[in-house]
């Protein structure tokens, strides 16, 4: 009796990927995506998937680094207390730091303001064989700068370029930029951690009550929370206009951190599996040379002193 072919990682994890993927086809409404989704899992089952995904990711990263052809750019966007930092820590635990860099983009410096809005993000792109993580990203230039017009005013754009079409134009520029990256061998994965306002309130209270977490709290968080409806509207606009088949958005339910990590880890592993990553193979001439070296080392061991136990 013949065995059934084993499922690929993408097939195995699809139920934690496809429901949250939006590639620009069809209508998009943020309200249609639940923030408290848990799939069919409990925390214990989710931890098993998370552990399996971490193990897979470590293997994929070794091959990605050794092959030195592809790179992976992972973008995280969320409201304050959305769980970006903890997700990065949990999902990438055990990854070789030599091939993975995290960039947390804060307010731009004066030098950065003297360049176009994508400039500082281009400088931080991962090189071939590497994973780059943007904790906040170029999308802040269509988000915070849109919610707070005074930020856009500091970007030193010629006044004639600041029109009512500027956000549409930035969406076009970002989509073209991401298409260029994909055509150059960088896989772009974008995650919006979709948090409810009530869950954010609870996480803020948690930060205030635990001394070890109080450093994370800022009064600016409360000021931004008052603008919640505006931020949600702008996020909906961003996802709707910058989702493409080559760089879709994943709208991740973020009220339960453990489920958010299942979704994110599943998407990353499925994307890496599609690259068919392999360790480079030595050519015939190198193998012959390796054989000569092996024999020389073995001979050296026989004639030299014994290895210390």
C-alpha cells in the first residue's frame, strides 16, 4: 500500500495563514477581521505549533544564510501595546543573530529629514542571506505623518508637492518599492497586529501595575489612544491600497498574543519553504581537494600526539 504524500509546511499551516492574508483582490474592511480570533487552538496547542515553527525557522535560516541568494524583510505595524516586541522575541528565539537584524524606527533625525522618506529604510534593508525585521517601518510615513500633519510639515518637502494626493502617491511609491525588492530577491512579509481598544486598555493597566513593565509606558501612549478611530481608518486605507500579490498584508488577530505568534510564525515558515532553500554543494574539483585535505589530516593525527580527552 503506497503512502500518502506528506503535507508541505504551507499546507499544514494554511488555516493559520490564508484567513488573515489580503493581497489587494476584492474589498477590504478592517472591521471584518476579528481581533480575538483563536482558531481551533488553546494555549497549550499553540505553544506546540510555536515550538515546531521555531525549530523549522532555525533550519531555514541556516540554509538562507549559506545559500546567500534570497533575503527576507519582515514588517511589523501595530497600535501601541500591540505585541510587536514580544512577538519578535518569541518567534525568533534561537535564531543566529549573525544573519538577522532588527530595526526599530523612531522619529527621524535631522539628517534623515534631509532625505526622501524611504531613504533610512533602504539603508536598513537586509543583505542577501539575511533576515531583516522592521519594528515599525516606512508605513509610519503614511500613518503617523497623516494623523499628525505637523510631522509632515517637518519633512522639508517643497510646498507644491504637498497636495491632497500625497498619500495616494506615497502608497504608489511604497508599492513600487516593494515590487522592486521582490524582483531583486527580497521576500516582503507585512504584519498588522490587529488589537482591540479594550485589549490595549488592559495592557496599559498591566504596564502601570507591574514595576518591571512601567518603563514601557508613556503619557504619549494615552494621547495617541485618544486618536484611535483616526488610526484605525488610516490603517484600513494603508492595507487596502498597499496590499499586492507579491507583498500582501497579514491582518493578525492580536488580542491573544499566543495566537498572533502562531499566525506570524506560520506565515514566515511557509514563505521560506517556497524558496526551496538548500545548502550549497561543492563542485567536483573542491570535493577532490577536500579528500586530499581529509587524508592529510588523518595522517597527521596518526603521527602526532593523541588528542586530549
